[in-house]
């Protein structure tokens, strides 16, 4: 598994992602590669194989060999790219220490020891979190070619640990393009997988919804969308505990004939029997943008261009609504009094 977060991720986000990765691997019993962005995660290798996908979601590939966590423990071991992110390594170290102490997750930091040791010492965590040296790093403005230019970067070393069976998953807040390309190069895809996908877990009710692709492949083939659906189903079964995840295809209308050529052909393939003997997909048909947060489906499949626009639109809408609410509640003394009386609903900090 490879989890990629936003570059400005906070320690809380980083720690939560490490914990989520550990929990997913523990439940699924898998060990290998997949990918997630901004808090998203990938499915287990075993579950993906069951659905004919051959790998987990994003960035491609699965590690070779049996897990051999450093230290001899059977617990999940997460390799964290300590040098990736806008606020690395300080925020990364804080999140890693939090995950190690709060949930007992075994963590390895890859990066420059001279920078990491003082940070770990500040938290008194030198004995809790190990360091694997990596003197190079991928900058946030570097893209896919970084995997070739920087073979000893912190993200490359983290991926190599997974490939050698010395770690079970990688977490990075670095450049998404660099993370994806490095993971593809170091971990390599399983046979039959055409391209990786970025998977995002959306906080819907009554349960979460997985959206993929969120930006890895802007112009995929219809067959790739079928593989994305297989990967999404495997992840939903492993991480969400859903026995038969419902799959929807994101397009401009609910009718089968709606959408561009890619969407129409993908609909035909998803509605047909799965290829290569894979297990059937519970395909419910097309869904529209207004259905993303309704919980109508468990897995949303789309191309990377549409998925990324949809995701950023949701993020912007949520931020706008929160800002408007704060302004409305703080606009007058009466509104402030009403907000104060509602503190138990907002938490101790209130809506400000």
C-alpha cells in the first residue's frame, strides 16, 4: 500500500493516515502496494486478485516476497517518507510519533538522520521510531521524472523497503506525481494491471464512499475504468467491511446512454460479465455529481480528469459553506449568543 497525502497535511492528518493504513492492512492481511491521495487508501493485494484486478488501487504494484518487518514483529510496519511535504520533516515526524504512541503502529522514517534525530529527541521518541537513512528527497514541484533523477530519495527508499518485504506500506505527503512514478518504478504492477488510480475516501453517510480515479489517469481507456472498479470493490470489502460494494459510474446523466464515448463504453463493460474470470461487480449504473455524497453507491468510478475536478469542487464547496456559516454566526451579538448556547454541538472551540 502507498498512501499519498496533500503537501500541506497536518500532523493529525499524517498520524490518522498511518493509523488507517495499518488498520486496513491488519484487516485485509495483504501486503503490497496501492495508493491513496489526501487521506485515501488502497485495497489489499489478495482482495484485488479475487476481483481480477491484479493489484490494489493506486500507484500500481505489489511488493515481492513475504513480509519481514524489521525487528521480527508480526505487527504492521509503515515506512513514512519524512522529507516529503510542504512542512517536512517537522510535521511528518510529529504525525509519525503520534501514530506510534497513540495506536502502537510500528513506524520507520526515511530521510536525513541529521534532521530527523533532533526532532525525535524533542518528543522523546528516539526509541519508538526508527530511521532509515536517505540523503536525497523529491521536491514538491517535481513530477514523474523525479523517480529517475533521484533513485535514493526518501520516497524511493520507503518504496524499496516495501519491495524487500521490510515494510508493509508507504505513507508520503510529497509530490503526488513523484510518489506515483516512484512507486510504479520501485514496486511495479502485477500482471494485467494497465494503470494505477488515485482513490479518495469521501465522508458520506451511513458509510464512506470511495472515489477513483482522482487524478492519476486523465484520459484512460474504458478497460481501465473496469479495473478501477475491481480495485475499488476490493478496497471497500477490506477497509469498509462491505461484502458486496455497490459501484456507480460518474457521468452527466443516470441513463445508460448518457456521457461521452468513454463513459458509454465503460458502462457496457461494467454491466457485462467481468473479464478474466473475476468476481461479479455489483454495478448499479450511472450516477451524477449530485449523488457523490448521498451514499447511493460505495465505489464511484471515473476518469482522473473528471474525478479530480469533482473532488476539488467538493472541497471548495465545503470550505465556502463553513466560511459562510462562521460569518453568519459571528455577525451579530444575537448570533454569537446563539452560537455560544450551541457549543455542545460545535465542540469547545465553537464555529469560529
